[in-house]
């Protein structure tokens, strides 16, 4: 009986996909607006993967909504484009800002990893530079081979502690 009453609370509405945004913890999310009587109503934010591949500013049909939840977002179909070009431009700008923010965070993370790696390899890099100044190609080759051999070998039990 409770499932029947829960199903009655869900009503079909068209919605507009308004682009990506950040959820808690910087996870990617997706924002949509329900369409009620031809106007944008309340907005919802969901995990981005549930709305992956949707057209920004596209009107979709096939989902069921309550005041706080939605069902069937993965099985919706495209109906039309939203008529308000100003809103679409705003959504595109916010979506592109989110993309820029995500790429910047990834680049910063990669840069930290590179700086840590370069700091760990500094003594080896200095030795390699010495070999280069001395035109010692055999020394450079031996150092390169030793580094590759060390990277490919699994950690020893003594090193794991």
C-alpha cells in the first residue's frame, strides 16, 4: 500500500537540462529545471552521470518528479530546445566555468605530483647532469637503465616497513 501512495506522489514533468555544477566534495553534478505551465519552475541537482550526454538547454520528457525527488532520468528522451536564448547562454557560461574549474583542479593535482616526483629524483637528476657535462654517454645510459630497473622491480620487504 505504501508503494502505491509513493507512486502517486510522482508526477510526470518535462525538464530542461541546465548544465553541470559542483556537488558537495567537488563531485560533478547536473542541474535541471522542471517545466510547469510552459515556465521554468524549481531546479534540481543530481549526479552528473545520470544526465550524461544531454544537450545543454534541451527539453526532455519521461521523468517523474515529486517536490524533492526524481525518477527515470536515465530513460528520458529529447523533445525540443528551450526557447529563451538568454537563459541558454547563461547555462552555457556556467557549464564552461565548471569545466574550467575541474580542469584547473586536475592540473594543480598533477603539478603537485610532478613537483614531489622531481624532488625525489633530484639527486639522480644532478648525477645525470654531471654525466652530461663530462660527455659520459655510458654513465648516462647506465643511470637510465638503473632507474628503469628500480621502477620495474617490486618493493622489497625491507622497504615496505
